[in-house]
C-alpha cells in the first residue's frame, strides 16, 4: 500500500493557511501544520485528527534558518510544500515608511519562503513527484499607493517562484504560484494596521463579496491536485468586484 502523501503548510495558524490545511487533509494528504503560534496549530491538528484525517503540528518561525533546517530533517520524502507564511505591515507611503516594517516583511515573505523551500527541496525531489506552492499576491504583479514595502516583498516572492521554476526544470518538482487579490480573513488587515479594527474594516467597506480564505484554499488544492505533468505556473484569483489592485467596485 502506498504511503499517504505529506503536505507541509507554513503559516497554518489562521486564515488561508488553516483553510488550506483543512482542504488538503480532505483531499487525502497527511498535513504538517507549521506556524509560530503553537496553540493554534495544535488545536487545528486535533480538529483534523478528530475528523479522521492525519495531521501534525510543529511550531516554527520560517525566518529562523537553524530551526527550519532542523525541521527539514524529519522528511526523507515530501509531496507538497505550501509557502503561505507572510503578511503585511503598515500602509505608509515610501517617503515615510518605516524601514523596520519593510525589513520584517521581506524577511517573512521572501527569506522565510527561501529558507523553507531550500531546506525541503531535497525531500520534494526525492518523492519523485513534488510540488512547491508559493502563495504570493496580486501585489507581486503590480503596485499600489501605500503598499510599497509589501509590494516589494511580494514582487521578490514572485521572482523567487519564477526563477526556481527555471532552475529546476527537468526535475520531478512543480512550482505553482497562487496570487490572490482582495481576501477577507480574520487577521490580515488587522495585523497590517496593528490591531486598528476600524482601519482594517475600511479595506473591505462596500465590497459585497471579497474572497474568503476557503476560496483561496480551494484554488491551491485544485492546482496541487492536477495531474503530475500539469503545472499551474501562475494563478491570479480576485473577487468579481476587484478589477485591479486599485480599482474595486464598492456600494455605498
């Protein structure tokens, strides 16, 4: 009997990461949940286990390369890596943006993705049929005012995905990039505005149906479960109300 394929999901403590863990578990993967908040991923792992799925929680900061390398020693073979850990801080213009915020966003979104991908690529290759998913953003494809630091980080993540795909072509590993537009989750905008729920709410004001975490997770799961020879290089997903990063239909 073939072993259950393993999928590692970073940033699995909430939002898109948690939703992706649920959907990949339902698709038949043994999911390994990683995030800094150990209590949250342990709760999710217990939920999935109770539902009859295979799930393990592992507390991990993707920016800590030593910890990432230690984590990677647990895997000789790996089917899927979903690089979801990331996030945004602030919405200041370039002229007054805090360099510390820019640095933190780059470290989490780009270096974190690099750390985990480098550490787990041997196991993904050894599986004979591995998939790297990089969750970027439409911010990685075009700019918008007030988003300079996040946009720069997501552009870096997009370039990482494109370059990796070129460099490992001919190996049994696919590189899939999923770039969501406006997604309403319980934490993304609130974290960006440092707990200011009023500012966070304005991001989605008047938008009838922004994407949900489940919408994006469904997209990721669909891309991952295509036949092995099919690579979804870049999948951009937005709500119908959003035509671009800066043009969104809002009702009064």
